[in-house]
C-alpha cells in the first residue's frame, strides 16, 4: 500500500486531486493539508511514502514545505504541482529535491501514471518483505 499526503492551497483543487487518486489501487491518502505548518505537522505525525505539494498554499509557497520535507529523517518522495509551466519554478523545485514536477491540469495523466507505477512498486516490495518475514528462520545454533 502506498501512503500519500496531499497538500493543496485550494480546497476545490485538492478535492479534485483526491477524487482522481481514489481511482488508484494500493494507494491510501493518510493526510491532507492546505497550509505550510499543518502540512509539515502532518508529514511528521503520519509519515507517508509520497507527498503531493501544490506550488501555492493558503499561507505560503509549497517550496517551503518541500524544503522542510527534505530535512526529515526519512523523507517521502515529493511530487510538486503547479498550474503554471514557469520553467524557473520547476527547476527550483527539482533543485530543492522534488522527485517529480507536474503542471496541472495538463499533466494530470502523467502524474496518475507515475503514482500508479509507484503504488505497484510499493505493493510488490511490501509483498516481498512480507514473504521474507514469514519465511522459516534458519537454525543458527552452533554457528557462533
């Protein structure tokens, strides 16, 4: 299961993104936020595998959430989104550690395909980890 947090300044746009995401298998939205401080607190209290951050939040820029996210001990993958194709902003986000950048709504299909691949990958890894944990333990007595 891929755990995801959605950080969007516009409630309407955030709800649209959540609607799209609900169509994906093996994905759980574990948190939502619309401002910088709440977003950072959510990421700390409910560490996700992936976070989607919009460029413009109610109280600042998504770039601030990106910067603070990358300071976490085990930061999630970060998908930055913006309505603009402003090249410098895209470059700035990638320079600060964004793993992906999508211009919405034009690249919504690309973002959904990326998330679908990630959820499949995380599901496969989780299943492999589960089978390793469930395998019989080898007898290591006498090896010391």
